[in-house]
C-alpha cells in the first residue's frame, strides 16, 4: 500500500470513523470540535484519496464510513485494532 501523509485533523476524522464504523457528519463535527465547512473539506479530500465513503439518505442526513482502502490503512497504522470493533485507545 502506498504511503499517504495526512494532517492531524484528517487522521482524527479517520480514527473516529474507524472506531464507530459509521458517523453522522454533523455529530462528527461536534465530537471533534470542527467547523462544519472544515469537516466537509476534510471528508471531500479523504474521499478523493479513496479512504472514506459518504452516503446521504432522506431523514438520516450525511454519513461517512471507511472504504476498504481506509480500513486497510487504519489496520496498518493500528494493527491491534483488528478488523472489527476498532479501538485505538488514544
């Protein structure tokens, strides 16, 4: 897998999504104390890198989850997290 350099806030987004499997975009912004427009920028960038997938549905809003590539990257960074129930213990 190619090496991908990410700013700290990008890594925090990946870590939070990886821990929970799927995250509501608005709740994630609140959890990470990020401005909504900043989070949307981060998510768009992570999508372009192929690390996250975003879905929208009526009544549920926007949700993001790790892509297969994102899961592999997180497992390489934190092998102890395993493939299910990722817990990174920061």
